[in-house]
């Protein structure tokens, strides 16, 4: 794994935070350094992951998809079965324990698809802390179920109407809140993006996905997989599952970005493939921007992937060649959501469906006798609207 | 320190006067409006002008400057265009001009390219709110090579060690952000300002200018007395918003800036 003591992953990462936040960021770094060495902290986190989140999540053999795709054997890492319906809770449990340890009494978060917002609202309910979630109005509309869930959980959902009204703008607004209330507030960031230490912190809390997967596939198949496939927005589910296999050079790591209406259309969210290096939300990474360094609007049918940046560690994995990235368009993701629902009785989130859609192509390329794992990062109930044709 | 900034500040200090530095987003109402506004403000006798380089995602700014940045971007404002404007302005005015903006637009094509271009155009320094001292080594080196100032922000949360680093790496002046919060006008100003400014003066001989939240001449005058001067952004930028003609906007801007200047310079 890349050295990251100073928050850098090769040429990516860093801490480009406004001065007012830097002392808070330092405080968070110090608290995390202490916590990760503290057995009691790890025990409490493990206990919560087991009995509250329901971990370990299963590694499921997808018999009918394997048959239908006529290629590699397909295993599904079932993060959709994690409590709240996505991998996001892993990070939220870790960070809420950290926040409590730091004596912070107010929690804020940003959300795109609402999965991180729901997970944040959930842990705040469980630990009795007030929670405010920033969400773009465009996302509130297309992920209305999650807005309802957050409110039921007692969180305050703040509508963000600036910019593209999606995840990027929700994050701007959350950072502005943190700047204003920095002394009392804990910013529970949901992805491996943002300034140091978040890319490291969130990654560490998501590595549980990879650790379990590695153990489970060795148990089930007696060997490591040939490929691991995950969708990439900010990249937390991808880095979470990749991390356990980075040293196993023969395991292909494949990240699937949102191709939107097609990479050629410009209406997509694929910074690793079409972006250039810059600084957004506090870290150096690939971002979607114009020649003047203005951030471009992105498009994806999956709100959780609709973000112009990506975690710095993924940028590093791209440059080093250790991971490979591709894109899946909106229509392909929709088709994959339907196919997996009918073939396996599992409705994946549209985000995760991007990974499923690419896995379909990959299964044939890999061929029989090979093994691949798809990270099913979340469930798709949130994407269904009454009245939509099935 | 840039010669323009140094001579101006020394002169004011010798006369026992405080400093007044207005901020405008370059390109708000168009760059030719910015040109007229800069000349008008310089004519009033302001000590320097901060020109905002608009960015699509100004995460340390409140509503007024967010909207102003948006207006400037909608008019197609670019850093290249702003530097061209500064070059033109240098034929007519010697008022110190500082570029203030988020890091990303300064990275393209490269930081060095932009620092050199800014210096050649006649800009006097940079203020980059999302570039803390820790990440600024190369940036500072290149700014020194081109003799443009690097102004870092100090805040109420800055620790004594951080204040020392900020003092060591700043040239020109130190920008003290008097509140934890985004830019924007406020009804009440902090009460512990004098103590905070005192802490900075202990570690730096540079003038300490206080910004964030100053909304009227009375606040400007009072704040200036607790420090070496004030920076006013949002309150001035607000005069450029809405359905008014350029001439009306310019009138409102110079009226407010003039009143603030007077309050600051009053002894």
C-alpha cells in the first residue's frame, strides 16, 4: 500500500484545507492515531460491526449469473446486506466512535445518493448525537426514499441549491458549515476524498470489506480471485475491497466509473479516465475540470457516482497501473440492475450496478475456470420510484 | 515585499494611518467594469486592492462572494483575462494589486507559469485560502523568485506554532480572519480582536489586516483601530449585485468604499 503518513499517495492527496480548519484536521489526525492503537477502540468497533451492522457480510456465489454470462465464476460481496443497505455504515461506525472519543457533540455529513447520509443519521441515532446532512436538491429528488429515511432517523436534511445541486455542492456546503462551527462539530465525511486524514481514515474503516472477502474466497474457492470489480465515485467501496488484494499482483483490480451518456458525450462522471490532475475539496487528484481549472458539472444516473473528483489513492493506483479503470453508461447500469434482480433476486443500487455491468463483459473475457468478485456496495430500493415501469 | 506594497504601507505607517484594502471579484459585471472599479477605488486612495479570481467551488466563501464568483464566471472570466487587465491597469495606476483565489485555477497550466505571468503583468502578491503553509513550499519558492508576495491567513483557531509558520512565510501583510466562518457581512464583530492581533504582532513585524464580516463604515473604523487595517469584501461585492446599471453600481461601490476609507483613516 502506498505510504501515507503525511497524507500523500504518490503524487496525490495532501491537505489543502483553509487555515481555520487545519488545527481541527490536526486534532482529528492525532485522535485517530491514538484510537487505532487502542485495543478498547478496536474492540468496540468490532462489536458494533458484528452485532449492529451484521458483519461479516456474505460472499455469495451467483450461480445463475455465472451460467448466463458463460465465463468466470461470479461471487458477490454482499455489502447491500450491511445494516442500512450499503457499505457506508462501516465508515460511519468508525468515525462516530472517533467523534465521541474527541468529545464532539454535533455531527455533519454530506451525501449524494443518500446512502452515506442514512448511515450517518443511523449512527447518530444510535449514539444520541444531533446530525445534519447536506444534500443537493437534485439528489433529494431522485433519492427521495433516503431523504425520508434520514428524517425518520432524526437527522436534519439541509437542501443545497447551489452549483449542480449534487454531491460536490453538498460537500462544499458541509465544509462551509465545518468552517463556521469547527470548534464543536465533527465532519463525518463519507468517501476517501477530501483533505488528509479523510482518505486514509475512511479507507481504513472500509478495509473490513477486503479483509472479509479475502478470507471468504480462500475458504470458498481455495484460492484468490482473478479479478475484483467495484464501482468508483469517490471510491470508498472500491478502495475498501481492493486494499486487501493490492499486494497480490495477480488479482486484477478494476474500478468502474460512471460513463453517464457516454465518455464521448462529455456528460459523465469519469475523472480517472477523462479528468486532469488538480485540487478539489482539499486533495490533489484527478478531477473533471475545464482548461481554466473550473470544476465541470458531471452527470450520472447514479447519484453516488455523480462527483467530479475521486479519492487520491485511486489516482495513485491508476498511475502505478495497479488498478485499471473503465466506465459503464447509464443505460448499461440500468440493464445490469434489472438483470441481477431477475437472475439472483438481488436488487443492486444503481451505483453497484455499474460494477455488475462491467463484470458481465469481464466474465466472458476471463473465461471459464476463472473467478471474479463483484462488490455489491449497496441495495437498490432507493432507486425505485412508485409509478416507474419495472 | 513588493515595492509598491512596501512603499505604500511604510508611508501610511509613518503618518500613523491605518490601511484600507477592498476586495472585488474580478470579472463581476465584466472585466471592463473591474477596470473602472479599480481605477475609481485607487482614485479614492485605498491602500491596495484584492482582486478575486473566481472559482466554481468557493468553499470558504459565503453567499455574497459565491454569487459574485458565479456572475464573473458566467461572463467568461479567466485568470488569463484578469492578468491582461492588470497589465493594462499598470499604465494608469500604481495601486498594489493582490490576486486572491482558490488554488485550482492557479495550477493550470502550471503554478510557475501563472506566478511568472502575474509578476510580469504587475500583480503584487497572492492570497490562496486553500493553500496552508504546509503545502506551500514550492509555491512560496516560486513567488520569491518572481518577487510577488505570499499572504497567508491566520484565524482564531491557529495555534501559536501555526502563527509562527504563517508569520515566517508571509510577506506583504498578514490577513487575520477575525471569525470562524465563511466570508460575509456580520452584525456583530468579535470582541477579542485586540488580543488576537497582539498575538500575531508578537511573531511578525508585518501589518496585520483584519477581514471577514466587516459590513459598514463604523465597523471598519472600529476594527482598524484594533489592528493595522481592514479588508472588506462581501459588503462591497453586494453593491455590484442586482438589476442596476454599471454606472449605478460603480456609484454605490465608491460611496460605500469612500465612507469606509474615511472611517479607517480617521485618527
